[in-house]
């Protein structure tokens, strides 16, 4: 389709215009050339008529010889008489003498004579058909009073001149055709050099659209089409990466969900077979079941948040809240886990009061996520330090660990969705993406600083509520509950 359309457009726009231009040039050149030829013939005839007029005037002055005889001799011995006919006219156009010896039967062709009699320069001119052939006649009126001669006339056949003009015009037409052919050739080469790659680009784009992210275009020229190829290749690469990430995400999420389910199932079966006889086992089992269920639901919550975030539907329920309280709760949640994994969890809670306007649950989820990462990416014997302080009017929360760290190359990618720098540990790779989004929506910042093999520090900064806003909020709440 593309081939046809571009070619057709070119035919109409460029080629059509060139054809018209060449046609106009050819017609103008043709007219100019035939004018030129006719003019030269006319000039030649005029100059012959002029010189005949001069000679006849001399004859008229020469009284020693008979004027009529001299004129007749001149005409009959006219040297170019095989090329043209010379006539001497009188009165109404009667032919006195003619070099051919025959009188023409077509009197209408004496237009030039009549014109010469009235014209200022005493000459008349006629081009037209006489019998079978086209002729040109030039008449020069003479003023030789009393001589009986009133004009000299030359008549020439245009057959030869017309043929010559036809030759030249044919040459021009041929030249025009050659030019058009050249244009056609070079343009079709050019058009093909666009249309063919465009076709290939389209074909590859279709393959990519159908899911073949390994399809690549060969860049042939360093032009706009080459750039397009580069862009499409880049797009395919990015799509491929996204596809792999998505697949990895699905498999790691499934894995994540299976682990707590296995624990729940295992403990459930144990308790069932035990028939609740051993109180201690029952207690322990129930605890695990509850904590694993918690883990499952927070995972599902995170997935839902992620999906809402992706579709722009993540809503925050804002109210005045104390983030430090949420932080303490998150730390408590992980105390048991840290102990189990042999990690020292240090909580440096300054005696601070820093209310913010935010979503309680979401903020806690962010802390849980960050602490979870710190413990998850630390090895046995490591230390995770959680601290909260107020720095230049902002609440700054830091979670530092002595874990495996993050490579410098990966550092700016870890906040992107599905990205996991370390695929050996469990995780879906969306935690930090969601956390970053939540903190940003609270006008805060989440920064990750890390040294590979040494540890990581995550710093969350949140703007503290101003005193007057806080009072207004309390007032609002007061009015709401009478
Ligand atoms: N404290 C940390 N120490 C080392 N690596 C970390 C830490 N926090 C995050 N990362 C890296 O960043 C990636 C993204 O984190 P996250 O979005 O929470 O995904 P997940 O925890 O599910 O793997 C992790 O896979 C991990 O490679
Ligand atoms: Mg995580």
C-alpha cells in the first residue's frame, strides 16, 4: 500500500509538474523557432525586393533603353528562380512578368500586394496555402510613376522551411522525452530507496507488535530512515526487557505467595493431626499461621497498590498522623524476624514529635517495605539501624544496614518497577517503586545510598505539618464530631 501511495503522490506532484514545465518550454521553443525561420525567410525576400526596387528605379531613369524590356529581362534572368518566383505587378495586381512563366490562378493570394500598397514601409507579407503547398509572399510597392510597374513580388514555397522546423521540433520533443526518462529513473531509484525500507520497517514493527521482541532492523543509511530503524530497534529492546521483567515478576510473585501458603498448610496439617492435644504446638502453629496470613495480605495489598499506581488510581486517605508511631510499629513487627535471622535491629527513636498530613497505612507500608529490604538483603550477623530525627524542619527517617549492598550501575534502577538487583533473594521488585510513589505523593523524598558489599542506607524525608495547619485540622475534626 505504501508503495502505491507514495509513488502516486510523486506522480501527481513532482512528475506532473515537470511534465507541464517541459511541455510549456517545448511549445514556447517551437513557436520561437518557427517564428525565427519565417522571419529570416521574410527578411531575405525583403532584401531581394529592395534591391530589385533599386535596380528598377535605375532602369526608369535610364532613358537610353526601354524600361519594360529591361524589367522583363531582369525577371526572366532572375538567378534564384528555381528557388523562388519573382513577379512584377501592375495596377490591380495584374502580373506583368513572372520568373516562372505561369500566372498563378489564385488571385486571393495577392493579399500581400494589397497590404503593400497601403502600408507605411511599402511592403506586404503573406503566409498561407496556395494550391497544395504552403507559401510565403513578400511584395514591395514601387513608386515609378508612368512606368506601369507598381510592385515587385517574391513568392517562395515553405515546404523546405516547414520540414526543417519539424525536424528541430522533433529534436526538442526527443530531448524532452529523454529528460523525462532521466527524471523518472532517478526518482524511481530515490522513491524505492524510501519505499522499500519503509516497507521493511512496517514489517518489522508488525512482528514486534505481535510479540517478537527479538526482531531487529538493519540500519542501511545514516539518514532519517536509519534513525527510524534505530528508534524501532530501541523500542523492541525496551519492550523485550519489559516483557522479561513482567514474566520474572509473575514468577517471583507466585513464589512469594506460595511460601507463606506452604507454611500455613504445613502448620494446619500438623495441628489437625495433633488434634489440639499439645497446647504449645497449637499456640506456635496458630502464631505462624496468623503471621503468615499477615504477610500474605500485606503482599496482596502491595500488589493492589502497585496496580492502582500503574493505572493512576492510587488514592491516599489523608489526615494528621504521626509517622514516628508507624515507624515504631513497623520495627516491632520485624523484631521477631530479625532475631530469627540473626540480625541486630537497632531502633534509635529520638524524643520527637513530627506530625504530617498523610495516609497512615501507606506510610507504615513504606517503612515495612524498607525495613523488610534491609533485613532481607542482610546476612546473618548484620545490623539494621532505624532512626528518626528532625533536620531543618523536616522529618528524616533512615534505615541503614550492613548487608550485601547494591552495585553502582543498579542504584538508579532499583526504584523502577519489577527491577531486582539480586535475583537470589525472594521479592517481586515492586516494593521500592510503590514506596517511592507514596513518599513522592506526600511531597517527600526517598533516597537510596549504597556501597556494594558494605551496606545500604535508605533516607526518607517528609515535610512536617505547620503549626497553624495542625490547629486547623484539629478544629475541623472538632466540628465534625459535635
Ligand atoms: N537494603 C537493601 N540492600 C540491598 N539491596 C537492596 C536493598 N533494598 C533494595 N535493594 C535492591 O533493590 C531491589 C528492589 O527492591 P524492592 O523494590 O523492594 O524489590 P524486592 O524487595 O521485592 O526485591 C531489590 O531487589 C534489591 O536488589
Ligand atoms: Mg522489597
